[in-house]
C-alpha cells in the first residue's frame, strides 16, 4: 500500500493546498497531511486550529487524514509508514527551497521519495500569507479558501483587532 505524506504549515489551509491534496490523494492509497507543530513561521492559528480547519476541509476525501507532528519531517514520514512525500510547486521561489530541503532529507532518509506537483494555474499566486493580508484588509476570500476557513479568518482578524 502506497502511503504519502503532504507536510506543511497550513496557516490556514487554502484552495491551493486542497488542489494538491486532491491530486496527491489520487496517486496513493492513503494520504496523511502533516501539520508542523513547531513552524518557524510564527503561525496565526494554533496547531489544533490548523488541524481542525483541515479536518473540515477534507471530509470529501475518504483516503486523506490529518495529523500534527514535531521534529524532522522524514521521521514523521517513517513513523506513519509512508514512503512518499508530496509538495506543491508554485512558479516563484518554491523550487529552490524544495531542492535545498530535498538534498538534506535525502541524506537523512534515502528511502523517502519526494514528489512535487506543479500548482494549478488558478492557484499559482495563492499563499496562506496572502490570504491573511487579504483577510486583514477585508478582501473577499470565497474563491481562495473554503467557507469555514474564511469564517475563521474573519473571526481571528476581528478578535485580534479588538485585542490591539
Ligand atoms: P510550508 O511552511 O511547508 O511552506 P505551506 O502551508 O506554506 O507550508 O505549504 C505547504 C505546501 O503546499 C508547500 O509544498 C507549498 O509549496 C504548497 N503550496 C502552498 N500554496 C500552494 C498553492 N497555491 N498551490 C500549490 N501548492 C501550494
């Protein structure tokens, strides 16, 4: 059975991520989305919230699960019995970052293969960072994230605004 892992920060999950999830899950028997607990990106959403937002977004994918993890991604890949790691590549700077990380990961775990899927054209410029800026400015998020994620973002922006 081919088990794949799709790791990331997912702060929050976007339709660009979901596009990769749909395509990657069609290539393996089981896909596990791995959410970094200790992301260097200082996420807006807690790891529990990021996992929950993903869980709601993947209800229509029967062979997809979500789990959080800390430490090295290759250790997580091994711990769930997976042999393939999926990443999405956008036209901008994703390639160089992936290439650097892959060289390191290959040293640590030569048996784990990386599969990069090209971002679909309509999501090339979509990132979680852009989404958060958009939400702050009151932009329309409906085409870019699932409805429950748009709600969570609006709630977050509002509470942060009130707190400040
Ligand atoms: P990370 O901190 O690991 O980059 P992200 O949540 O930003 O976590 O991204 C997780 C993965 O999804 C990465 O491989 C990233 O390149 C990919 N990705 C992010 N946005 C998109 C998108 N719009 N289309 C395709 N892939 C994407």
